[in-house]
């Protein structure tokens, strides 16, 4: 077997496996069907394809944008490696895809072109998927096919089913769902943890806000953010925008880092990357630990001692993250303590302010593995006007695709 055929088989095999895992994951998100755990039919797999096909289409176009641009510049690169994930409840079936650049990229222009092409190409397809999704919303009672237990509450079901400890007559739930409720009392606590299961709420971004205002013919059709994952085109488009925004974060060797490096050069990129990274960590940690926080006791310690221990662990963690700035230890600790102090005290002045702690993991990956700074290139030629315009468009795409709190699980 020659090397090229072996490579195609490996990449093709990874794609097939990823298609299967994302489709099975789609079955869970679309209609709560889980292979081996619930009754599963071919129709459930087909329903899952409403999610997997648009999502993998966006992902594939993104990666081949990088691939063909690298080939245009005669830079050796691999075909996309698709990364499957087990289709477990709450998973999306994949960790994405990537290509491997197999030789050093010598010029700023090449770096810029390769970094820019993927997000721009994928974004165009994502917009098409979302336009279709927003203009083809089913009627509001579509949600009753997935959650028949919502039906007794009519169009205003949101006012009941998302409220903790809502009590519903057992006979009502039994008659609407066909489920055996004999083990429950006459009045069922509808939204209790044992009834509720996994609750996922999706955030928003500028594009979702604009499309909802401009494209939805009947506002009543627009699903609640807690049900958006049951609308596969919207869910696939949302995830695509989320990954696009993460890729376009203007730090390190992320796509956005390549773009910003091309626009402003090595010196200014280092300064901007520092500001963006510190600001990203600062936002992520707002509200995580405050003077009023109730923390879980550690090692049998009392509440007060556990609080200070949690606080120390968090400070140590963000210091570890900020080591990615590659500054001297004193400066790193100074930044750590300033950031933590403001994070800790800000909720005292603005009690409702809150960041998104989920970004801390991504910040850790950047700080410890991907790197905050962009490595220098051999040829620092200036970009032409067309590239500069496209570069700023890419950064605008980052802003309008970014969701401050994208996925909240409870």
C-alpha cells in the first residue's frame, strides 16, 4: 500500500467514524435517543443527520480552507484529521478537526493567508446553515414531540417547566406522556433533579440576535434557549460560530493570532495578545469566588477554612495560567493578584455581574500548551490592502460570533 493511499484511508476512516459519532450525538440532542440506552431506530439516526451533516460541512469547509491555501503557497500539509468523541449524553460527537503543516511557514503573508482562510470559509457556510434554520422554524408545538410533558401547560410552558420545584398532578403527566407514574405520589415535583436530568442552556451572540430579529417570520416559533439544541440547524450553526470565535481569538498560533500578527506585526501583537489574554482570564473568573460565596467543605474542614483554601487554589491556578505570558515571576504574581483582587471585589459593587468560568479551561490550554505569543517569521513583508481589509473583517467575525456564556449546564 503506497503512502498516499494509506493517508487517504486514515483520514477517510476518521471522517466516517466522526460522522457516525456526531450523528449519534445528534440523535440525543434532536430527540433524546441514545444508542444502547434507549429504544433506537434508523429514523433516529436520520434525525441525527440533521445535526451532523451541517455541522461537519462547516467543519470540513473550514479545514479545507486552510488546506487549499497552504497548497496554494506550496506548503506541505496533511489532509484534515477529524477527531471523534463517544456519543455520550451531553457530548457533541467530535472535538473538531485539524491539519498538520509539515514545513516551516516562512512569511507573514503565508501565515496570514492560511490562518484567515479557514474561519472565513467556515463562517460563510455557517451563515447559510443559520439562515436556513431561522427561516424554516417549525411551529411552536414542535417541542411537544420531544417533551410531551410540556403539553399540559400550553404555549406558556416556559413559566412552569423551568421553575425549580414545580408541582404537577401525577394523572396529568401520566395522561400526556403515557408513562407509568405509579411509583410517584399524587403530586409530582416536575422540575426536581431526579426528573430534570441534564439541563443545557445555550447563550447568544450578535449574529443570533440579528437573525432572530430579521429572519424569523413569527416570533412565537423562536425556541427558548434551553430547547435550542432540539433545532439541529440552529444548534449546528451555534456550535460552528462558537468554534469560529475560539479559533479567531487573537492570541498565539490560533487562526486569530495569525491574522492579528499579519495586521500589526510582532511587536504590537505581543502587547495586544497580553492584554487580550489577561482580559479573557479576568472575565472568566468574575463571580467565581466572592465574599459571599458558599463553597463545598474540603477534607472535613469548616466553611471558613475551606473558603480560604478554595481561594488559595484558585489564585495558584490563575498564576499557573499567567505563566504563559512568559514574564518574570514577580510580574506574573503581581498580575495574578491584581486580577484576583478585582474579580473578588467587583461583585460587591455590581452584585449581578458574572463572568463565565468555562473559559478558564480554554485559557489554561492557551497559557500552558498553545502559547500566548506568535512566533516570529523569517519574512516580515507588509500585507496588501485586500488582505488588510479581510483581516479586519475576520476580527469583526470574531466579535459577532463570540458568545460570552455559550453553554450552561446544570
